[in-house]
């Protein structure tokens, strides 16, 4: 008996585009998905709507995607890729001479800015997409945050001599993601976001050093 409506296959593309034209078409579909979600919410999303906004035939949509769920999955993968590139860029600018608190604040500021830029889309993904927790990119994001924390620690280990337990890294990654998401989507009116990021950076740094 099937206990959940969606299966892993629902979130996978049928095939990857190979030619420039097909890559452009798939990009247009994913972009259309994002625009529809931002303007009309998840209830307004359908494969027909994606085809219309993207300017492609419905047959083209089904050539690459089994349904709208797979287009949403592809969209979250692209958001993850953007996040990973941003974090990696920050890591490349970090070395063992950097103050840990300063480096942490830069990471948090970069993540917050990225999430703010996509806040309309994030609001729909978080509050309206019922299978968000099952998407591969959602699960991968937590691992990416943990790896970034671990790599950053390796770069500052000589200065701080920290050795963080994997469970602590898990808690830090999930707590950070949750805090930033709440700050972007649900922060009380008038709250000083920069001050909150300062405090969060201080708390995480203290946690790392004391662990």
C-alpha cells in the first residue's frame, strides 16, 4: 500500500538536455516555474502553465519532466547550486589568519543576502510545497552547510585548535538554516537583521571554540 503520494521517480528528470537549444528550453521551463510560484503560488503551478510561460509546447515539458514536481525539484537543485557556489567563494577567501568570528559573520551575511534575494520563492517553497522535505536538494543543503563549517574549521584549526563533534556540526547547520530562514520570512517588523546576524555569528563562534 502506498503511504505517500510522491515517489523518488516523481522528482527526477526523464533525461538531461544535451544540445544548446534543449538546454535553453529546460532553463526556460525552470525559470517559468519560479515565476509562477512567486506570482501565483503552488496552486497556480501546472505543466500547462509552465509551458505557456516558458513559451514551449506541453510536449516539450513532458519530454524532460514527468510532471510539475520534477520541475520544482530541478529548481531547488539550481538554488542549491547557487548557494554552494556562494559558500565556496567565501571559503576561497578564507585562510588560517582570518578571525573565526569575522569569517562566520561573512558566511552568514552572504547566506542571508542570497535568501533575501529569493525570499518570494522561498516563502512558497517552504509554506506551500508539500514535498519540499523529500527533494534531494533539500537534504543535500544540510550536508553542504556541514561541509562548509568543517572546511572553515580546517582553515582556522591552527589558530583555534578546535575539534567539533559531527553531531555538533549537524546542530549548527540545521540551527543556522532555520534561524536565517525565520529571519528572512518571519522576522518581526522593525527587527535589526544585521544585529541578529552579529549575535548569531558570535554564538556560533563560541559554540565552535567551546565544543
